[in-house]
C-alpha cells in the first residue's frame, strides 16, 4: 500500500443550537473540502474536539466523514484512554475502510518512555489497521525520537508519525534517524508555521487545521513545495501564518477556527466549553481581523463582513492576547 502523503484535514464538528452534532452541516463541510482538492481527512483529532465527544459520537463523526469523503483516504483519530478501547476503535476504523489511524501518546498520566514504547508495541501487534504515531506533547505524553525509531523499525503496522511538537530540530532528527532505514515511513507535520520548512527538509505532508478553513491556501503551499517553487511557497507560507495566528490565538481552542468556518459560510456552533463575556468579545474582535485577512486573500464572503466592521472594542489589546496564547502553546 502507498505511503501516506499529502494534506489530511482535521475537520471541526459543527453543533446545532442544542449543542448536538449538526450532521447535515458536517456532511456539507466534508463535501466542500472534497471539492477543494484536499488529499484526505483526519476526523476525531484535537480540532474535532474528540475528547469532548462520547465514544458513540466519535463513531458517528467517523461514519459521516467516510460517507462523504468520496473515496479520499482517511487518517482517523483513535486516541482512547486504554489499550482495549484503542484496539476497539482500530477495529471500527478498519471495518469502515479507513487508510490508517492516528494514536497519541497516552494522556493525563505522565508515563516513562519505556511504558510508552510498550503501549505502542502492544497496539501495533494487535491492530488490524496501520498506525500513525501522533506526537503532541502539549496534550499528551511526548514520544521520544529513539522510541519512535525503534517502533518504526520493529513494527510494520506503524507506518508513520505526525508531529505537532512545533520543534523543527526534533522533526529533522526524526527524518534523519528513520527515513534512511525505512523510506516508506511517512513523516507528517502538524503545525502550520512549519509546513514550508518541513516540506523543504523532506516531509511527506501534514495534517493542518487551517486546511479546513482555507484549503485553497494550504493546498497551494503544498503544491508549490512539491514542485520546488520555494520563492512562491515562502510567500504563501507567510500569508498562512497570518491566518493561522489569528485562529489558533483565540481563547478556547478551537473556537478561533470555528469563526473561520463561519466566515467561509458554514454554521459551526460553539465549542463544547463555556466562554466568559470578555472572551466572547475578544473572539468577536478577532473574527473581525480574520475577516479582513481572509478578504485580502480573495475570499468574498469574508470580505463583505470585513467591510461591515465589528462591534465596539472591548478595550483589550487583541494582538497581545494572540501573542500570549501562541507563547503558551510553544511551552
């Protein structure tokens, strides 16, 4: 089977006024992304708030994405709190025809690297579907490069890694340590700020949240990088940075991305977590800034909102809030 490569979009899960999964709107989002030429999909990840969904809701989201993906490959999130549930989700994903599953390091409890390695070895030995090891140390136990290398070389079921550590040195070390001995091992970047650099160093692609809001921009950057048009790729990367910083810098991730989906014409609903009145005002102001940046990129629906302007200022330096959130994510 071909190695994983390209841009896999981690989609949001839209909610209706009662906070339930808005199934029709989710279907519309996936069909729209198919029409924009994304490589594939990544349901039940951080962007999809998998941790805030019930197990049955996660299965429902996956079912909808599979039905609407038009045959595009699906890298499904299968992070669960214990080995048995991970394997149960692996079997479910395999039955639905997913290309592979993405599994984070164990979360909540801090574990040794020895325990983490055994965790992945047990799953890899029993899984009926290929596995991408997902390193996201801000939310789960970090998986060291030596552990990842041993897993890659010893476990055929483990076919790649997604790295959202935001650590380019680590990313390059992963490429150096694993690719020469296993060229088919996919190394994907999970942080928009590093896509151009990662592709230059030999990444196979990425799973990028901005791909759900501006698939045109992300796929353009990926295509330019694949073609070696680095001057063009750098300019596209800088524009993507502006968009990404506003969305990821909003309070209560992934609320900022939900505003992006709204500006592209979708009914996203609110993330499953309350906001204070001050945070709601901040998000309104950030949305106004985002609308203008999207408008500058040529997206007419956002440009019209930019022209209308936003509500009165909260008196808070929105740019400072964005910088503060970004800094906290980099710790």
